[in-house]
C-alpha cells in the first residue's frame, strides 16, 4: 500500500509541476463549477496531507482501517 501511494504521489508531483497545468490554471475543468486550479489543489492536498492525517488519533467509535 505504501508503494502504491508513493507511486501515485510521484505521478501527482509531475502533473502539479506541468507547464500545461500552469497554462490552464484559470480554465474550467472537466468537473462542473471547478477550475483546473481547484482540481489541482485537491490533488495536492490529497498527497501533502497524508502524514498529518495519519498522525491524528482514530475518532471514537470508528474502527481503524
């Protein structure tokens, strides 16, 4: 699972540094009401916040996965 995450994070990193992304930053995306910049932000957050999320305690009443 760690390997799959790291592979995916590597792909996301390449996409987030792409000149094409910069060129299309303000354009609408494939999702209604989202610009390309909004989707890029969600992608970056998904990769960059994993360490913080893993450090949080499991909420009461929820089994760990």
